[in-house]
């Protein structure tokens, strides 16, 4: 079924709309799961009742996380509304509500301890996550043209929600990236001599055949190996895979003797919390993080305890 004409046509439709490869894989996975759940019934013969039944099955039998349930819903909404042009209407279905969990954050001292235990490349990546509030995927996708080393700014292209945004770059990271620039451009030049270069978004390489030779398109954190582009089939060099950074971070956290649950995303949380703690306006933090709703950013005021401003614990009055 992986290569069914129906799923392949959906794949082409997703690519035509410019969705990311990750979104493409995710949507196809859930659409296939939905079809198999209904004994390979064609989606055009089904509708809202079957979608509701599938989402309820995921929640009650598969016990999937709330966010997973939302991704499945987004995939089926795409299938019906954008591909089949069939309005699902009101599903009469409420997604399970996610219990609010306060994000884990690190103190500057803890961040310094972790950085000191990482080798140079993972340390620079983690420093950028902490200093600029990036997600790990956003950091690894950074190209030379996305970073202004003099104005100390980073442009995140096609971030979550398919939006671009700008955020700040620390002076220290800027200096380290300047030292790294010649190294990555030398790698690109060597690749170019073999007729390859950095992987390009979508089918951009067909529109601009020589774009892979332009320094601006080179990744700051290129992979050490060459791969095949998933869309064009051309040989190219992609960016580092996040798994290598996660492994290095996990080892450093353990070595540092920290008992917090630390992931790459923890440094984005810590970025936001530190900005608010030092007096940054919440709207500014919202913009730097790329949150659509300020309510998402307000979770960090709870980490700081600012929602209890002016309230003293009774124990301190004894």
C-alpha cells in the first residue's frame, strides 16, 4: 500500500503545496493508518463519522498523546478538505485536553556546566538553542544566508506554522560562527568540484540549477556524508541529523550530574525564562519564539512564579 497510486497522488499534492518532508511523511502515515483501520475502504466513501471513530480509537485504545491525536486530525483534515474537497463539517468531537505541564528550565550555571562537557560542534549548537531560542530542527537547518554575523540576528525560515521569523544571535555565537565559516565553505567548494552541494528546498535545484554553488545556501552544520535528495533524487549534502546532538547532550547531562529531564528543547524554554527574568517584555519574547498566541508564552511566567506577584507565603510570616 506504500506505493498505491492513491497515496502517491496525495504525496504529490502535499509537495505541490510546499509542505516539509516531515509533514509529508507524517500525513501519509496517518492517512494510511486511517484507511487500514477501516479495512482499506477508500476515503471518498467515508466521512466525518469514520474520522471521529478513528480519532476516538487513537485516544481510547491506542492511548496516544494529545499532540499525536492533533497531528492525525490535521492529516485527515488535509485529506478531506484540501485533497478530496469534501467538507468534514463539525465532527462533534473534542480533542482530549492536555494537562498543563510546566517546562523544565536550566539555570545559567547548569547550562555552562553542560556546555563545558560537550565537544565544540554540539556545544555551539546547544549554545545557539539557548542564546537564540531555536528549536533543534531550526538550528540544524540554518544556512549561511540566514545568519547576519554583524547585526547579530538569525532568520528562521519556514518555522513551525510555516512562518519566517527573526531572533537575536549572541556575540559569542557570532564569533564562533565566523571561525566556522571558512570550514563549511571549503566543504561546499570541494563538493561543487564533484557536481554536488547542499540539499535545497523542494525542487529549487530544478528552478536554479547552480544555486548549490552559492555560499548562501550552505548549511552551518553540514552532515559528514552525502545522501540522495528525497524529492529530486540528486546526490547532495544535508545538514546534521538531530540524533547525534541528542546523544551528545544526553551524555553531557548525565556526566554533569543533573537530575532534571533535559532535552534540546529545554534550552529554548530556558532562553524564554531567562529573558523574562531579566525584564524582557512578554510580547518581545513571544515574537522571538515565534508563538502565534501570547498565551503560549505566558507559561514561562508560571515557571518564574510571576503569576503570584506580590503574594507572600504564609510560612514567611511566622
